């Protein structure tokens, strides 16, 4: 959605730039804004993958289950050694 808005604004500025004389003071300002928008259009934002989120949730759930068992169970163990180390 955001990429679409930037693309629409770039197209709008190109139209304004076509209708502006190069000797006009606004021409340079419009060209600078256009350059900034083109640079922003090429930036990619990394997001967290679903696998990473799932792995984190499973690890936390495992930890909670093991700690709960050790707290309520009569036998203590070294169950924390079974957790995946990452």
C-alpha cells in the first residue's frame, strides 16, 4: 500500500515537472522532491519471517512447560538442557 502511494506521488510530480519551466524556481524544488521519492521507492524493509516467530514461540512455550513441571513435580531434573540452543 505504501509503495503504491509513493509511486502515485512520483507520477504526480513528474506531471507537475513537465508543466513547469526549467527556469522557474519551483522546478529545482520539485526535482529534488522527485529524487527523494525515487530513493525512498527503492528502499526495502526487512521483516521477521513467520518461521522465526514460530520458533521463538515454541522455545518460550517449551521453557514455560519445563519450568512449570519442575516447580510442581516432586522430581527435579536437568530439563533445561533439552531446550534448543540458538
